[in-house]
């Protein structure tokens, strides 16, 4: 699979996984300027901002290695824009889902994987 195909397939797999957990999709690939959120999910009394990281197992490393502090900062800035456009009183959480494609597809969910740092 090509890189963009892996990304799309990973988002599809992550979305199905989260919906099976009882989450409801609010937005997918939401954009504002140069900012993007992969998935925005409603889950009970919370909104989950979900970053999806997908890799082919032949790449040889854990997809979470791509979650750098700079990447987390961009997600937080995008989430602030999303919330400004879609106000809510629900708690906001930043989750990560990794999807590793190989002989079997492995999906790992990291709830509340990181928190915004206010400056």
C-alpha cells in the first residue's frame, strides 16, 4: 500500500474501532487553515480529539514515535479552532489510535494520550 492509502485505511479502521466502543463521529479530517484533526468523536460527557497513526509493519517501528511535541502542539491548536467553531461544555480529551498493518491489523487505543500545555 502507498502511504496515503495506509493513512486512509488506518483512519477507516480507527473509526470503526471507536464506533464499536460507542463513540459517535462529529468530524473527520476537519480543517482550519493549515491545521487538521483526524477524528473528532463524541463519547458520553466528553469530546475525543483523535490522532490516527498508521504504518505498515515492514516500516519496523512503532507508529507512536511520530507523536512529537510539535505534532501534539499542532493538534491542540487545531482543537482550539474546532472548539471555537463548535462550542461545547463537554470535557475535551486528546487520544491517539495506532493502526499497524501486517499479516494481521493491530489497533491500539491510547485514551488521554497527551494534554495541552498552556503558555
